[in-house]
C-alpha cells in the first residue's frame, strides 16, 4: 500500500539475456511450425495472462535495450547508445518512479548499465531507484561464479553451481522478506553465450535432432548450438517456475504482476550471423508475457516494444509514465485490445561483435507486415515482407517491383525518426552530442585493446 493509501500491485520482472522470441513453447504457431523448445512454466503464465507474440527489442543489444526498458526512451534520448556506457543517474526510471510511490525495490543479477569495469558491484548512484542489489554488472561466468551484495558497500560472494539457480535463491530470499508493494527484477544471464556453459545435467536436448531454420546453415555444429541454447532456455524456465511457486506459497500471486521477457534475441547462425545488433527477427523479437493483478488471458495483436514496458507497468500500478518514446499500453492489456502498429528499431552505435561482423549503424521500422532498415549514410538496406517471407530470406530492397514499397517504408521511417527527435547522426557526432566520447574511449580501450576505435575528445 502506498503512502496515499492506494493499493498497488507488486511487480516481478523476470529478464533473461539473449532469448529470442521464436523459441517459446507456447508460441506453437510461429512461422507455421510447432515449437521444439520446452518452456512449461512460461506456457502456464502465457495461458493465464497476456501472451504477446509481437514483443520487440527496439535496440537489440544489451545495454541500450536495458536502458530503454527502464526509462521508456530510445537510446538517443537516454544516452546508452552502446554497451558499457553508463546510465545517467539523473534520469527518471521505472525504479525511481516505483520507489517514489513507496515500493521496496530490488534487482538481482546482470545490470550492465554501470560502465566499466564489467566485473563489479553496482553502487546505488548507478542503479537509480533500486534499493536492494545482488549481482555483477556484467559477467558471463554462468557456472561457479560470484556476485556482489550489499546496500552501501559490496561483499563478494563466490558460488558453486549454475548462476540462474543461485539468482533464484536470492530472489526467493528477497520475496520472503517483503511487504507490499514491492518491485523485484531477476536478471538471468543465460541463454546468453557461452552456450557450452550449460551444466551436463541440464542439457535436456542431448538426444534431440533439432530442426534447423531454413535461414540458417544446417550443420552438426549448428544443431549442437541449438541443443545447448534450448537447454539454457529450459533451465531458465525451471527457475521461473520456482519463483512463481514461491509467490503462490507466500500468497502473493494474486496481487503480483509477473513479466517474462528478454533484452534482445540471438541470430544463432541465421543469415550467417551470430549474436545481435541486426534488424533480423532473431535479434529483434523477444518473449513477452505479462500476467497477474486481474489482467485477462489474451493474445493481443500488434507490437509491444521493450521501450513500452516501463510506462505500461506504471500504468498498471496507477502511476504516471516515464519516458520519451514508450507508450503506456496498460488499457490495451486490460481490454485485450490491439497494441502498436509500428515501432522504431535500430543500432545507434555499432560495437563489439556486431561491428566485427560488418553491422554498422542503422535505423528501421517494424510492423506486423514488414521489417525495413536504412543505414546511417541514408541507403535503404533491407525490406522484408514478414508475412509472405517469415524467415526473411528475400530482401526486397533491390527488387524493381518493390520500389514503391521501399520508398513508402523509407518515408515512414523518416517521419517516425522526426517524431522521436532522432537526427540519425553518425556515431562520432552522436557520442559527442551526448557528451559520451570519454566513456566511449574508455570502453574501447578496455574491451578492444589494439582494435579500439578512439574518438577525439571535444574541446570544453
């Protein structure tokens, strides 16, 4: 109950890293084929709540996407335009809005918004609105790793076992200490690579012969990657089940909104690429299930960007929204109405494995019918008819018969960028305008070494 006497729902956000939207058990009709991935706990949540096939990452890479999720803004608005750049403590976020409304707030696991070094405790100033924290800003040690905990000063805790199970234990500990209202985010690192970090006992697809998607090279190495990736998803799903069971045991389920989603997907070999940062569905589409607190069971049409999550959750809690581009879609969730018709997506500053694979800066628009993107030099890059060509195998950009469709999509993208205040500047100009050049140079030096792309620091 808030200080004003208004009863507000608890909120539990279960955020997996790099879980692509096509790999969900309940989504058994995605692209016309039955799912081979087993996610029984997610499936039960989907059956009881709002299951959104149109969940999208507006900026499909960790830091920018997480910042958009928390702020309701696009990267050029919140400033985290590449991985390992710090989130400004001056921004209004989901955490600050809930804390101001009397929520007890907690975050467990990966944060990836505190700058460098990655292996560190996240201090209060770097996690605005989040009171309780246990985790590492960014680590991919999924087995026998460590985390930091503490409110004012960190304590390192080394653990044995699989990180998602450890994070669930910490989440259950948090839940057992809470009184209403509370917000808890559990940020699991898997199914993010390294894929072979899944413990042998959890490799539940070892005897499976997976179907390789038609836009992905069919090799034994690819099939093994899919087995391991799906095993990580099923293992995370089991931890989701443990948290839901604890909410039931504590008699908190009825008054708690549960959200399951991911910051972005994973190409996993599709189109000859890996990881993220591209406009392809494997990178952009993410799981999104929202259930509890009286929401009806539905599968609404339309799109829901991660940038919409903070304003929507605040709307469900009866609080004013935060953000600059995200929309409060809480009324649509309550009434099973259609969601967004279109969303801006993009890669504001190319970095790391995206840059290494030749993926530069781009902006795009996604609808239920198409995916369109242009490069930073103004060149139309790709247009896919996602209904006629759901695996995105035929780029229509260079098809003379599709010239009018390309021109229309490009014009609409231009209008959307103007509305969002995105000048689509090159990376160096964008970073300079945001005052992020020194932070960029630091991340390049620490993470890229002799491959660092250093920028001149603007004069004061």
